[in-house]
């Protein structure tokens, strides 16, 4: 729903949203949803049900392009990695067929890069939103007695190839109250558009569209405030002197 609000704000009332949907119809359930000042409106759906290979996603992206989509939502990109026919399934099939070592992964990784990642990076669709399931990985630590132990980590990671986050212009996760928490902003000023700790609305999409058109989005002080709001207390203590210095430099330029 957050993806749909963001997309609708970005494309406007008459813009076309296309959703590649692999969640058994859950995406369609939000058609024409309105909450407060935010609305979804109508959108087109490309349903994936039985097979989730990279080539299947490639074909679906092509259909979205042919439909002249102004925004594309993929829900969920996790199926391309761990669903039936997805990358992990392809590698396991190779292993069962007798492939050894890197041969298990070669074709699966080639298809993933060519038919999924490559297509996403090359599509002319102005806005692409990837929705991914997440997990909390286990991490190793040393206890008070010097022994190695395992515990749940602090970071949520997507159920996808870990390299996919490097391809995203912005990424983050959602908490149980549907608030967005940004974990990467390629351009710092985007922290004032997709704000950590806030629910995404149509207004967020409109602000993103304004940024894409080159319109000013925020002062340096407000960008710094948004970034610092997402930091832990230790991280905050470390960057406060730098933030104060940047603020002074900005005022001098003004």
C-alpha cells in the first residue's frame, strides 16, 4: 500500500501505474484504497502465479513497458530469488542434476543479472519500486566467557541477492506501524523526501516527482535533521560535530 501511495503521488491522478504481482492477489486488494488524504486510484496488474524465473520477470517488465507505465511496482521481488523457478530453485535443480561447485550457480546468476537486474536498470519507466520480504539473520558473537554464540542480528535484510541493495537509489524497511526507515540515500537530499520514521503518502510521491524534475526539496539543515533522526545514539554522537560544521558552511554560502 505504501508503494501504491508513493507511485500515485509520483505519477499524478492520470498517470499509469503497473504492478507485477506475485503475492496471490494481495496487491489487487488495494485497488482504489483511500486513507486520509492519500489515495491509490486504479492500476494495471500483471499476475505471476506458478513460475518465478528471472526470464518470467523479464517478460513482465516488457509488458509494463509496452503499456507505457509511468511507475512500476514489483511485489514481490523476493519470489524471483526464492520462489518456484527462481534463482535458488534453478541452482538446486543444477545440483540435483549432478553439477559441481560454481557450475551450480553459473546459469542461475547469469539469468538473474541479465533478465532481472539488467532489465530493471535499463527500463525507461521513470519510477521502479521493489517490494521485498525481509528476514533477520543470525550473527556470531563472543560471550563473556570467550565462547562463540549465535543471536539474532539487528539489521533486516531482503530475501534477495544481497547485491540488489547496491542497485537501489534509495532503500529501507517498514516497521509494524508502516513507517519507513531509510537505510541508504544515494543523494543526501532524498532523506528529506522519503523521511525516516514517517508513513509514506501521496505527498511523498509528489515530493519525489518534484525532486526528479530538479526542483529544490529542502535546506541542508532539514536534510541533516532527517538523516540524524535515523541514526543510533552512538552514531549521532559521532556525527554531531560534522553536522554542526556543515550547517555553518551552508549559512556562510547563503
